[in-house]
């Protein structure tokens, strides 16, 4: 496919690429965000969103409008769009779209394990799982006591099975072990997805590999920062780092030995892409958390995907940008309901400068 992708791409995938670029045109502009930020109630926000591609999404008649209802409707809209794309996709695009869902499956599995540890009912937990990560055996996840049981009894027949090779152990599942399991699964998932995109080649490789390398490095930084003050050893931490990012191998070795935030920042300073994320904010500018800075950089990378044609990266980019748009709308809605107008502009801009 890589050799003549421009000649053959549109035969199988041209319609869906055109569709996704049309959907991308409906992503909220800066003008939309400015209008939403001027709203005083959720009803005002609903009225403005009706003038966008969301249309009458929030016009549910009998239900009182709440932030959680807005969140569920936005997620429902994204899932509907994704399932439309997946049902019309042919290989290898269908496999690419399946890879996108695997990250949600991992999060669902860990959430169900954590909920079971807190004695929550499965019926209470299942509605909180992301629909894109749903699979038949989800309801049984909570009965497993070790990663080995989880794999052999439940997940062996799911798409997550190949990612469990390095995650199988006989340790009892507690909250710490559940987070370690999440990171091991994400490591295997990102490395597999990176290899898949590299094998496709062409523009898909050129667009997706840097995006997945950024995601791998972000996880390495976040794992390191979150491990401070825990019992996680340097070797344990190193085993959780994905090896498909720009930090591999020297940066990951340095991160595994880092003992405080300053040492992590020193590692980031060696990489131009990450130096600005860890730089101290300019006095007088809006404070942004480390997570927000990573989200901002991720949005910039995903917008670049639309500058090329004949590749699968636009599908991944669209899903991630719509997720970020959902977080932005929920942030504004929370600020509106809590009367925190001073913080309402602290969302992550998408397509900056677009009117």
C-alpha cells in the first residue's frame, strides 16, 4: 500500500476520508468558544450549540439540563459518529479504527477492577464505562483476583489478549496493582499500534508515528511524576515506559533515575518538543497544569494531520480533537454552573485563529 497509496487509497477509503474531513469542518471555532464563554446558564449554552453541528443534540425535552447530561450526550454523539465510520471501513482501516478503541477497553477494565475493590456493584459501574471500549465479558472483570485470573478467565478471548504478555502476574489486584496493570497494557498497546502504523507506511506512518511517539513520551513523563512518594522502584518504573517514543532509550533511562520534578524537567530540557511543556509559565500568563500543556501539544499535533491526504491519521486526529472539544464544553459548563467566570477561558484551544 505504501508504494502506491495515492493511486489506490480512494478506492477503499476515499469516501470515509471525505466524510471525516466534512465532520472536521463542524469542530467548534474560536468564535463559538467566545460565545459559549458569555453564556450565563446551561440553557444559553444549549441555544448556542443548536446553531453549530451539534444541532438539537441537547433538546431532550423532559430531562433537566445538567453538566453530566451534557457530557453523556456529547459522548453519545462521538460514539455514533465513530460507529458509522467503523461499520463502513474496509481493511486495513477497519483494523486501524479497532486500535483506537483498545485504549478505551484498557481504561474500562481498570475502572471495573478499581470499582470492584471498592465494593461497587457492577450494575453501577457499567454505565460509567466508555461505550467505545465495550466488550462482551466486561461484567465479569470484577471477579478476578490476580492479573493471571483476569487474563485466563476473562480477557483471553478479547482484543486485549496480545497486550497481556508482560502484564500477567500472580500479585493480588489492589488499586496500586491496577494502575500498574493499566500502564503495562498501555505500553504494549502503544508499541503494537506504532508498529502497525509503521508497517502501513506512506503518509499514515508520517502522521501517526509522531503522534503515538508523543503519547508514549507523555505516559513516561506522567508515570515518573506520579511515582514520586510511592513504593515504585526505578526498575519497576522503567518497565512501564513505552519504548516507541522519542525519549527511547537515553531519555527513559534518565527518567527512571529521576527523584524529583527538577530532574524530570532537566530530562525534558534535552528535547525541544518537551522543553516548552515543562518551562515555567511567563509571569502574568494563565497558569496551566502539566496535563493541560500536554493536551495543548496533543491538539496541535492532531490538527496537523489534516494538512495531508490519503492517510488514516485524520480518523485518529478527529476522534481525539472531538474528545478535547467535549472536555472544553464541559469545562465551560462547569464554570457557568459554579459561577466561576474568571476561569472560563482555561480550556484547550483547537484550530487557534480559526473564525
